């Protein structure tokens, strides 16, 4: 049957699929719009299945907080190429997923994907976008924070973002500075006391082996390893890190200067390049 351009445009508006995909779906469905929509959804799933083993090393990372700065999320929507990640439709889907996550604050990534979005769920929207672009799309990361006050920062390339929680409200610019510090310096924990034991054990194991390879006496190994661990804490835990905007004080000292009672209680950071 003859497929009119107006019908193709109508289906494209309904589904967001490409013009040729819409025309082909209408041809296959003999002009049945309901069946044509199903075909387009099936196509998205077919593309997703074919590209399931591909890596989503590009994409967009979104950090979003509510107006009160008390709830926040970090979400990543991944794809295969930088070209696709810069597509306005892709960017809007990433922001839409983040907005939906912020509204509902689901407990896990699995629950996020099941949330209602447009005519289906977030998971279905991601699959549809896979069908439109021909590239694998995925949501590899989601985290949420709730606190008396939050700061956030998205790096200009949208590949890296952070939300950081504080025990009390502080000036917005100071909260952003801390979020930028976390984004740039990738601390493993807030301080040495909160550093996961498995990270400490791994670092000590590496240091001990390095020291032995250098031929140091066994009785010196532990002392030198502990010294290296202290250096690791100064470089890799947030409070002990040098505050990058100053270079002379630690992050803990900077925050104390902002408000002596203020403390970082948690942070969520994600990078597509790590």
C-alpha cells in the first residue's frame, strides 16, 4: 500500500524513530499505526540484543539536586561513540532519567530502570534510543544522596560529575568547590577512618612487596609501608587532600574556614573515563 509522508511524520512524532524506520514499519504493518509502533519497539530490542556485547565507553553523566539542595542523584547514560553522546535527543534522555530519579529516589539502579518514563519505563526508553541510533545504550551508574545540604558539579564535557553531602547548610559556592575537588581528585573516601579496609590492605600489600624488591631488611618493611600508607591517605582521602583551588591548605582546613561545624558526610562521583 502507498505510505503517505504525513503518516510517516505522524508515526515519527509518536515514536521518535527515524523517518525511514517509520516508513518501513508502516509498510510492514500495512498502515496500522498500533502495529507499526510495536514494530519500532521490537526493532529497538533487536538492535539492543545484537549490540549487547559492545562497550558503552561514551555518554553523559548528570548530577542533579532539588531546589532545596537536600536530595540529589548522579546518573550516567552510556553509548558507544562521542558523536551519539552529543546528540540533543540523547542528552535530553540522560537529563530526563536524572529528573525521574530525583523525583522518585529509587533505592537501586534496577529500581530506577523500572520507573515510569514517557509511554513506558526508563529501561524501555533506553532500548528505544538504542533502536533509533543503532548504538548500544545503557545506564551503568546511579546513586542518590539525601542530606541537610548538597553541592554538585558536572565537568564541562559531561563525562564526569559529583554530588557531595554536608551535615549542615553552607554557602552554595563553597559546596560547589568541594564538589569540584572530588570531581578532579577522585578521593577514595572522606577521610582515613572511612577508607574501606580492602583498599588499605591492597595498598599495604603493594608497598610491602615493593619494599622487599628494593632489598630492604624485613624488620624495616612494616615501618616503611605504614609511612607510604600515610602518604596515600594525604593524597587519596578528601579531608587530607590539598585543596586544589589554594594549594597550601587541606580540604579539611578549607571547610573549617567556611564553617567550623561543617563536615562532608558522603559523596557520589562517576566518571566515564575511569
